[in-house]
């Protein structure tokens, strides 16, 4: 199903242009996806304006807020922000939410304006500087088509990235993209044309959009680089982890399964070029409710036991069942890789994929609390080394997943 079918409702957006003359063309767009960000979006908009004016004064530019009709009046906060750069507000209709819907509207507007360079930053950022706009945009103006961020980030922030997205992209697609769902991206007009013509999943319309974009940049053969941005300080994502996990993992699995032929032939991991600020400062501090996460993991395991027993290998399931029963959850790197690859394989053949992704969630929480316990006394660099060691192990273990597929083909 093509995106125009999937998005027949969400494309009926409302648009408001506050510059004296309607914007008919733009070389550079800075997009800000939002939902209930009235408290911070004016700050981010001001920094974007400063970055454009300082580093790209010759460009025809526009700042676009792609919103979900936020009830806190994000619209007014954005439109009232004082900027010299023209601003456009675009919203999905009332009742239609989802970050992916916002991005779809941004892609359509970028195509309409003929933009060559599009930069996207989160509306909740505290650490954004004008230099972020420069560093994200310049590689696109050079020859790259897709830019992903690299920043200092608390090791307990971005746990979906750390435990699933990063290791799977590293292990199966052979690309060392540390922040495939980081929130800050840049891409070319050529990439926009491509992504608009890909099949969009239901979960892509929600939080699955970031991983969808990164995967399609890889699978589409686009030139990709990473840009160092220093420390990322923003609102913690922990309150949104439940739905975010489901939507991101579902999109990730669907896209990987649909492109098996691509990752079957991968040989080696490619380190991507790094641009921008390469030194890393101390990441923001973050509190984690370990006990609540553990209780959630045990409850979820109990609910999902039937699915887990048929998805995982017998030895893996028995080991986990004992752990969760006794409350001594220790999911190390090797066990975690086996679990995730069992789920990737089962996703294609199970037939109940929504239940399958939900069943993985308590194991994901178990992996997170195991990582927290192991790294609690480590510094940021040592914890980061553990995350990278995990990704390398996923590449080492990829052959076990491929063998399963080969065996099924023979059978």
C-alpha cells in the first residue's frame, strides 16, 4: 500500500504562513515536529532562526512546525516566536496524532517548496545551538543525502536505541549508526522523493517514523554520514516508552523482514563518515525507576508466557522463565542477541505480530535492568563501550539467524 492511500486523512492539514509574502520556494527548511510543546518550542524556533541567519543568510529558508493540533496551543507559541526567517505552521486534523503523520506533512511541504536541504530538530530540546543547524545542513549541501546525529547521551536514555535499533542495524545491515532514532536529522530533496514512494506501515505514522527513515536511507543506497552534536539535553523519553517501543519495533521488524535479501549479503560493518563536533561532553543526568521497571518486566513476562514459549528456543525460554520467577533477571549480551534474533525470525511466520512485539517488551525491560545493574558504577565512556560491544556481538551472531532462514528454505 502506498503512502497516499495510508495518509488520505492526515494530508488534509491546516497551514498558516506568517511571513508578509507567501513562501513559494525554499532552499533550506528546518522542520520541528511537535505535540504539546508550547513550553519550549519558541526557544527552539529562536535558535533555528539564529542558525539560519548566521550560517545560511543567502538561502531562501523557512521554519516549519509540523504539529498534531496540540491542545496546549503549541501553534500560538510557535507563531508568536520572533524570527526574521519566515515560519509556516502545519497541523494534522483534530483527532489525528503521530510523529510520522507530522513528518509526512513535512515531506509533502518540502516537495511542494522544492527544498534541497531539510533539517529536523525535536521541539523539546534544551541543548540546541545555532551550530546544530549548520552542522546538520552542511553535509546535505555537500553531497550527502541523509545525516544522523551522534551525541553524548545518558546511557539510560534512548534504551530502545541502545538495546534493539542500534544493535540490529549494526548486526544485520552492517552500518554503525549509533543514533538511528535520535530525533535530529537532515536529508536531501532526493531522499524526500524516495521516502514518499515507500510503503508506510501503520506504526510508521507514529513513533516508528525515525527508524523508518534511517532504514530507508540505508536500503535506498543513499550517502549517509553522522554529525557530532555534543550533549543532548531534552525531556526524558521514559514516560512514552510503552507505545514508543511497540511502534518502533514493529516498524523495524516489518522493514527488515521485507528486505531480507539486502542483509543476507552483508559482509562486514561499515563505519560512516563523521562530521561536526566530535568531542563529547558529560551527558544530562537521568533518574531511572529500577524497581518499577523490574516489576513491569515480571508482570509482562507472566502475561506473555504462552507466546514466549513458542517464540524462543526451549533452552532460552527455560532460562528466562526461571529468572523471572525468582526475580533474578540477568540478561547478558549473548542471551539478548539470541532473544532478539528469535523474535525477528518469528515475526515473519508467527501471524500475530502485534502480540509478538508486546511479548518482547518484558524481555526488553529485563535487558535494560540487567544493563543498569552492570553499569551502575561505570562512568559514561565505560557504559558506552558496553553498548558498542553489544552491537558487535549482534554482528557476530547474525549467522545464526541466517542459518535458520536457509534451513527453512531447504525444508
